């Protein structure tokens, strides 16, 4: 028993250190002129509890069992998330949990074998904030575990369109706690130029901005999670101004990286063939 307690204590210390590193990466923000102040990994504030099994592509990324980011199933060997969640972090101890809307029960756990961030990812400006995780799979599909459909062409995502964000992030800020139940929130697409003016910071074609009323939005812990249009993945949560202050959330647009995503998925298929 003493050896078991020692191993669990060591794992807990490692998980805590990992979460601190991820949080520090967000809170520091881009180290450039006119950078946004206090960027953070998003969690959902002001959302509602998602129905069981309603988002079968949603995954929880965990460090030594502790949730720290969201992700989306691409196929039975790959998961999509943000580079901010995994860049420079050790793979040891990182797993993905699938098939449950609750963090503390159900679902299946898979180890991550490799994390590949976009080669042009910039941790200071958070440009090209996207990464693919190769899983020690295969992930077994079921009614509650399915790959997402991707918006590879960027069609049908218009200013004002309603999208859905999901995640296990903080439900209030400051001083909020992480949600054990997956949360969902309706958000609207914001014009890129308007978004840039709100941030006083460059927003590019690889971004998709969303917003809702003050008191609702993404917050710490939702980063990497899916932003969908009728269950089609159009973006993944990247960064925000904590939290739910009425400033648009900035997400990574899927269609801008469709070729790169496909290349990483093909690489996974070749590796396991």
C-alpha cells in the first residue's frame, strides 16, 4: 500500500505541475506589442448541461487523470485540439477520455502516443493554434463515441450564424469551479474585422470569432474543444478574455487547416497500417 500511495502522490504532483504550465501559457498572453491582456484557456460560463451522448465526438484531455483541455475525435486514431494545450508538454501521462459527458464516471480512456502541433504555431500570438494527437488506439466507436464531420470547405459559416460550444471549463469567473457535467452554449459568429477592433489585436483568416451576451462564454479549461454547426466541426476554442465579459471568443477555423488536418490523419493511417 505504501508503494501505491507513493505512486499516486507522484502522479498527483505531476498533474498539478502540468496544469500550472498550461494555465501559465494562457494567462501570460502573447508577448508582442499590443497583445491581448490575460488570455486564458476557455471554460463555459452561463451554459447548460448537455444531454447524455449528445456530443459523441467530444473528448476530455487529461494529465495524470485531471482534465485540462477539450478535443474532438477525427477518426479511430486521431484527436484534434489546440497547440496551446500540448505544445512543449511531455506526452507521458496525457490521455483522452471518450464516451461520457461526466468527468468522474463512464467512458473509455486512451493513451496519447504523439502530439503534433502546426509547424507555424506561434505561442506568443496564438496564430495557427491547432494540433493533432495520435492515439494508442484504435478508439472503438459506439452510439456515444463517434468521429466529427469537418467543415473542410468553410461553407455555410456566416456572420450571425448560431453555433454550439461545448466543454468542461469553469462555470463562473473569477472563483468558479470546473463543471463535472459537459456544458453547452449557443454562440454567434462575429465579423472578423469587428472582432479585431474589439480586441485591438490582429485577427486572421485562420480565426473564427464567436460571442454571446455578457455573462456567457468560454473560460479556462474549454480550450481545444469543438465549436459546431449542427454537429459539423467548424472551429476549436483557442483563446478569450476571461471570462464571459462580452468580448468575442477567438477560435481556430477548421476550413483554414483542412489540408494539414488531412495530412496528419493520413500519417496516422500509414503508421498503423
